[in-house]
C-alpha cells in the first residue's frame, strides 16, 4: 500500500495492485467508520448544552472522512490485550442494548 506516496506502486502485477488498492480502501473505510462511531458516542454522552453546541459546530465544520490523525506508517499490535477499549467505545452488542 502506498500510503506515503499514493502514486508510488510497489506491486508489479495487476492482481497485486488491485489487492493493495482494496486493502487501502478497506483501511480508509474502517477509519471513517471509527470517526463516525467516536463522534456519535461523544455527542450522545455530552450532557452540558454548551459543550454539545461546541461539539456540533466542530462536527459541522470538519469532515469525518479524514485520516490525518491516524499514523498509517506504524506497526500495529492487534493482540487481545492491546485491543481493550481505552476511550469508552462500547462493543456493538452493548451499544445497541
């Protein structure tokens, strides 16, 4: 995946390029989904009217279709220990109930 330089292609075969582009799209869509989930829960938990208004203004003027706050060139640990939630986003079953 050419994250640093989107025009740089390290895959030689067309099939490898398509797989890399699909992975790139999947990662971007996961980040966008995370942004929506985070903002929705943050808004739902904000009880102070002034803070809620400030958050709404932020949401209205910033696109959740962004990933500049995510460091895409790092190494990631997806072990069970590291996957524990640290900011209060509930698992889907808990969020729905």
